């Protein structure tokens, strides 16, 4: 086994252990919160709710794409892109070929939704115009790795645990305020430790959820290299996407505008760190090197619309 293979295995084991540690910590916090609010019966309630989540109805990928105003990309539109998608899906041993969708947005982004048997990959206009076919192979490999490793299911589970913990903490704080007169007249006083925990636990679970997302991104980068055998393709794509899209005057006068969130609150790891990990892998030439064409069909008009703001956040 060469050094590259050893690095690959070490990174994979590290990512898996990190994910298991975070998910386990979130479950422990959820159970502790349930016991704090509901007593010993809280653990049974958490178990019942989690079972219902695991066997619950999945959201259709088509519905998610409609929310983003995405349009289907057929094989007729992008035959080269589907050639790459088919090859990568075969290497990933996916039973169903993911559906491609086009998002009319100038933001450079791509994401996937669904399950291994019913999945879709959305690619924005900005990303298709910015990357060539080789770089798009790296991006598709990244998204297919999310499907292959069931990252959508893992992140949905983490999101459900985080929301449930927040709900229980809110219920606990409401009960504290409801019994406030009792606490004031009794000799026990307010349960300050419990109140502080009810305030802190939602923030802790949110940070754990963000940490899990960053770990799965590293894992998907590693999976993209495994599928494409071309680390430089992913490195080049990340380098292009990371280029700031603000005017030079804004970059000088308002440097924090580019990414105002603290590093702990970013769902994706820093691009520099992702590139550094990818550079540790050996570069091998593949058939994706043979062309440098852009995979966007000519009939698609350039999109200049910026992300639209909504009460639930910023939409592409």
C-alpha cells in the first residue's frame, strides 16, 4: 500500500469517527434535555419520535427543485455532462442515475437531494458558466459522494435532533416561567443551573450540527477524488468558486462583507483547508482531462438575477 492510499484511508476513518462522535453527542444532549424537561419518561418520548422520523415520509426531490425554480437538464441539453454523470454513478455503484436540474441563478452553487434510489443534483447557471467539464466532473463526484454516503439522510437526522432539542428547551423555559410565582415564594428558589442549560443546549446542538456538515463536506471531497481519480479537478473548481464576486472597491472598503459569519458558524469548511487536504493526494490523469469545454448548452441565456431574500433565508 502506497503513501497516497494510506492518507486516503486515514482521512476516511477520521471523517467517519468524527461524524459518529458528533451524532452521538447530539443524541446524548437530546436525551439529557428530555429528561431535564419531562423526567425519566423523556427518553421514551425521544425514542418514539426518532423512530417516527426514521420511517417517515421523504420529501420528493422534484418538490425541492420546484422550490428553487429549477428546470430539468436532459441528455439532449448536455450530453457530455451526462456522460460524466453516468460514469461516476457507475463507479459509485448507484442503482439509479441522478436527475440533473438547472437553477437560473448567477450564484455558483450545486447541491443534491433525495435518496440513493431517487435523487437529483441541481447546478446553477453561474457554476456551469464558470467551470469547464473537467472541473464539473469534480463537482458531480462531490455530489454523488453525498448520495453514496447517505449524507442527506444523516444531515436530516441531525437537523431533526437539533430541532427537537430546541423545542424541548423552549417547553422547559415556558414551564419555568409558568411556575415562576411558586419558585419565588418557595425556599428552593429558581433552578438557575437548569435555566442556563435550557438556554445553552440549543446553541450547542446547532454548533454540533454545523460541525457535522463540515465533516461530511470533507468526506464528499475525498469521495470525489476516489470517483474521478483527479484531485486537481476538484482543487481547480474550489479555487474558482472561492474567488470573491464583489467589486474591488467593496473588497477593499468592506472586506468582512465577503463572509461575515464566524468560522464556527459556516456550514462548509474553509476552501483553503479543503484544497490543502486534496493536495495531499496523488494526481493521476483520467479521461476527464481530454476536454476543456464548458458543459452549459448554448440556448441557455446568462442569468444576472441575484439571490432573492425570503423570510426563511436567502434563496438562490
